[in-house]
């Protein structure tokens, strides 16, 4: 049975540049690095795998692989973003910190059950910091929020899908 998230892994342009954002700016400690010089199939490589830990013990991890081409691009929020939970006071503090450092900061967006701000990391990934809104816990309860019914309705009526007569 799945117990939880150990780590998500993404490519990065530069491990130190990525460390400065995740450790120095966001405050996620670098807890492990793994230099990979040979793949499990025996191919020589030169990859560095880094792990930044969240309070629950899970990690965001990155691979720097200079010898393996990868198209880094700014992601649209809908395409790829990493949402991290923070306390409400931390949301306001990080918004101010980002502005003070001259970073592009978007938000604060009110999603009713969470409030969020958005940054871009050095690799182009969108990082969302979200704070839960008190009293809105049932918004994440599928027995109360109709999640399955909304999904089923979406499947029947989504734009751009031909319907059988």
C-alpha cells in the first residue's frame, strides 16, 4: 500500500542555482545528494541528484544531467506546477520576501479553500505556496464535495469532444 510521497524528481539546469532557490529562498534543507556515474544498464553518465526536504519528510528532488539535452521552458501554471503547503502567516511573509528580493510573485489568489502565491524557480517551474483557509476542510472531502460527480459531468460535457448522437 502507498504510504506517502518520498520525492518528486525534476530536471534542473544547475544544481547550485536550484539549491539557492529551494534552500536559501524557500527554506527547504538540502538533505541528500547522489552522484550517478553509471546507469543500471552500465552506461557511463554524469548526473547529480539532489533532495530538498519538506517538514513531513518528503522531498523535492532534481537531476542535473549536463550531457543529456532537455528543453527547459517556462511552464504554464496548468501544465506543471509544484504546490507546497504553508501556514497562512508564512504565505504573507513569503509574498513580501519575494517582492523584496525582486522576484516575480503572483497572487495572492483566493481559491476559497486555499490562498496561493506563485513564483518561478530557476528552471522555469511554477512553485505555488498554498495556505489552507480555516473552515473549508470539507472542500477536500469527496463525500461532501461531489468530486466524482463533477469529474463524470466533465467527461460528458467537456469542450472540444465530439458527442455520439
